[in-house]
């Protein structure tokens, strides 16, 4: 279990993350959603161990972050940051194989093949990373991170992703989420920052709504799919339209009251 | 396409043996050529003879020039050129910045400053002795280390180093060191001044067998340590956070690399003076010819650095016979245009 307790992080006395407690079980997908500047990325960095929090406690499989050595931590969790820049002329395949840093050499070839197949990066794997499009880069980075935790292990592991779908088209977004769903069957827990509510609703097991650094609500998808709650968090009118999918409805931007009435009358 | 990882390491072996062969050719060429030229068959005979195979179709004076003057010089070139190459590659990889060079970011000037302080105030101008052979390189190393640490501190903000700040920090530190060198030279006498002028442009003529063991240990050891860090440098080229996520103890690795690079550059500077651009150009060429994977960049930079410095030294000895051009002039003449080309290219690729 990846557990966070009472996380608190301030920059110049302004709280960015305030008293956040969360839990992620292996085998489930937790999506973190919230408006821009809600503190999602900061929370993400605290969870990944990248920045230490001033107060609070993060533990992986009941071991505190502070007690885990860097290379031990890397064995139980992989992280896909929002942007990664590569300054040297590496090919896509070379970037992907960097994810094998801690994996036994004998397994490299097989893992690379499987991961490159599932992320569909084969056709440009020999191109220079710098020459890829934004979406292709994102898939290459995803493939790299998958390499790190692809090999099956007896202990639960976690994958943290910060907006992995931001430059992907519709088909690719769903392809990525489907890969993550598959990954949960390997006893891996997934934490993902998303902006697209419908995508989150369709694939997540649980959703956390963050606003102004505080956790507004944390629960299963049905509990989160609440017009009033979403309107309050995103400060935007929201309409839930019944739809035959996992969440039971899809989220649409609500029309302003006046416009909505006009539409009804017409 | 599929290049399996095993053939990849085979491929690296081929690449390195190719570079090794070129290095051999350059070394043998520079053994024979010079103000006193020795024909190739005599050169080989002398080498074989000193290895215990008795061949005698050469003159004693040829053997003297070759074994006492040229061979130590070429071996020192090899160690220092290779060291500068690999130090440059390690620093570029660590800063994740292809513009980094020991000279630009102040390692060389730091070493130079401390070396000059040592020469003027401690050893009093004598050029022989154990004190000089060991004390001078170590003193220069401390200077280089202080400078590179300062530049690193100045230019790094929350784990990422910004190119502009890095170069500016390098300029600031270099200017400061330059001023201090001027101040120290104020206390030096005329002959020291003249030798400083040559030394500041790189002077290979001081190479002797006595210096070699020190160079071998003080450059060989850090080179070996840097070669152990290929995987970490590969991970670091994605970014420090990413490397941390993948299980690299980033700070520890960075400190080790900084110390090793400063040691190599410090020793090189103290023995032959400031030689610019080798650390900048060599890793780039290796990346251009082969790949950006540090498993080839690091050893490749050692070989190519050794090749280039020997070639540059050969040119420096040949173009103004019987005098000698300072080697730093040659490396800068080739390196500076390359640097300009690099800036142009970076500008293009970022826009």
C-alpha cells in the first residue's frame, strides 16, 4: 500500500499541499484531479519522494520514504514526470532502455520487446528522440517507465504518472489508460494526474479531487460524479449526462443557466 | 532494425578497437616525425629493441631522441588528452549540457591559479623533485575542485543547471581567477613570466619519464572511476529527477564525478598547462560518429582525446621546425570554430 498521511508543504508560508491523506492499494488506479494550481504536481512529487514534505508521512508497503534507499525505492515505484528533456542525441530505443537501469541484463531484450509492442513505439524506435513529435515523446517516456517495473515481482509496486496523456490524441489517451489498467493486474498500484474527467471516470477505481492544496473529496468514481461537487471544485458549471459506461454518466461542461433555458425552449 | 543488446556491446568493442588502431598509428607517426626525423623502420626497430627483441638497424642518437624525448611526451599526451576527453564527457553528461568544457566552467583556471601560486610561492621556481611531481598536481586539483564546485553551486537551481547561468558563472569565476593569477604574477620574476606565457597556452616540452608515473596514477585512477559511472550518466541524461526515480543516488554520483574530473584536469594543467577545447570537442565528435550512449561516449572520448592531443602536438612540433608552437594554440584554432558551429546548431535545434 502506498499511504500518505497529513502531508503538508508550504512555499513562503503559503500552503501548496495542506493536510492531505491518501491511500493507494496495489491493483487499483487512483486519479488525482483538480483545477490548475491546486497542488497536484507538488503532491505528486512528495509521493514520489522527489521533494521531502515539511510535515506528514509517506510510506510504501509500510516502509517510510526516509528509510528506503534510492535504489530500493526505484524497485517498488516508477515515476513518469510531466516533462523530460533529453539534451543528447539518443534514439527512442536508447531512451526506453534507460528504464532498464536496475534490471538484470539477461531480461533486457525481452522486456524491451514487450514494452515497445504494448506502447506501439516500434515504428519510430530508431529515430532520434529529439526529432519525435510531442505525443511520440510521451509514449517513449511511458515505455521507459514501464521498463522499470515490467518484470513481475512478488511484492506490490506503484506507478506514478503526471499527466501522461497531455499531448496524446483520443485513441492514444485510451490506449495509455488501457495499458495502465492491464498493469494493475501485475499487483501494481497506479497514481495518475489527469485533466480529462471522463477519462478518469472511465478507468479509475478511485478519484481524488484537489483544490487549493486540500483534498476536497476522495472516493470511488460514483461518489465523485456529483454535479455540485465538481462545479465547486472546478468553478465551472458541470452537467452529468447518463451514459452506459463504468461511471454511469459522462461529464459535460454545463451551459450557463440562461443559455440552457433558451435551448430547452427552442 | 533490431540491434540486440549483446551485439551492441560487441559493436562498442569494434568501435573502440578502431579508435585504438588510429591512436597507435598517430603515436607511431609522432614518434618518427619532428625536427629530428626518424624513418619508420628504425622507429619500429627501436621500439622492438626496448621491448627485449634485439634488432640493431638504428643509431644510438635516434634511440635517445625517441626513448628519452618523444616517447614520454607521447605517453603524457595520451594520458592528458584522454583524461581531458573523458573529463569533458563526464562533465557534459553530469551538467546535462553539451556546452560544458573544463576551460569554460572554470576548472582549468582554478587549477592554473593554484598551480601558479604553488610555483611562485612554494616551490620557488625549481622544476624537479618529488614535491613538485606530486604536490603541484594535487594543489592544482584542489583549485580546480573549488572552482567547479563554485560554478556548480552558482548555476544549479533546484537540481537543474541552466546553460546561460552556467556560462555566466564560468565567466565570472574565470575572470576572478585571471585577476588573481595576474596578482600572483606580480611577484614573479622575468623568467617565470616567460615560462608562464608558454604554460598558459599549453607546453608539452616538459614531459619526462619522471612525471609519467604520477600522471598515470593521478589521471588513470579517476578515469577508471568515471568509466564505472556509465549507467548513472546515461540515467542522468534524462534529468536529475528522472535519474533519482530510476534509482541513481544523484548527489553522490555528482560529487564523485566532479572530484574525478577536477583531479584529471588539475593534474593535466599542472603538468602541461592550460589546453582548451579538447574536453569540449571530443565528446561531441564521439556522439556524432557513434552514439550518445555513455557506454561508448566515455571510453571513446578517452581514445579520441588521446588521438587529437597527439595529433595536435605533432602539428605543433612540425609547423615551425625547429621551434615549437604552443599546443594550446593548435587546439584553440581548431576548437573555437567548432564551438561557434555548436552554438549555431544549438540555436537552430532549440527554435
